[in-house]
C-alpha cells in the first residue's frame, strides 16, 4: 500500500507541473508585451523618458573636468550696483546676523553685523543696502538704516 501512495503523489506532482507549464504558456501567448524589450525605457537628450533607443548622432561628449561637483546653488545674477530698499525681517542681536526683505521683490537676503554701516539695526527697521555674491547666494552689504 505504501507504493500506491507514492505513485499517486508522483502522478499529482507531474500533473501539477504540467498544469503550471500550461498556465505559463497561456500567459505568454495572451500577454500584449514583447518581453524585456517592451519593458525598456530610455532617456532622450532632453532628459525625458521615451520608449525608443536614443539617436547616436545626438550624443554629446562631456569631459570629466567640466562636471562641477560642488554644492553651491546657482542664483540669478542680480543688479549689485544700485542701492536697494528693504525692511529688516529678522535680526539676532546675540549672534549678529539677520535677514532683509526686499521692498520690491519680496526676496530675503542674509546680512551680518559687519555689513552694517552707521547705527545698529533692529527687526522692523527700514534699510538701504547693496547686494554681493556670498558663498551661499546673494548677501546684503553696506546696510544702513533709513529714517
């Protein structure tokens, strides 16, 4: 009787394997895609995802020396020659720095107490200033209180 059970298990196992193979074939036949090629995505010269391989004639060579790995943020060049008007949005007297909100553009610019000429400023004061490129963007220099 032990051999009968063993034969039955082997038959069930073979039938299960055959059914699995049949289901696999059915899925393959009814699938709309063409396998791996249909799943591939490419990036074109503009950085967009496309389903066609890139055109080799549009390939651009980039030298390793031209790649900038620094983390400095690029800021639009602003007119640094004219004096601007603004209001001190925040000032920390203990640490000696603050932020000025520009009257025209609503931009905020960092300033340090060393950039203040004349009387010290406080939060809410109207000031005139010039801009200068700093390590993390544009900073206010030549800050002076307006009455």
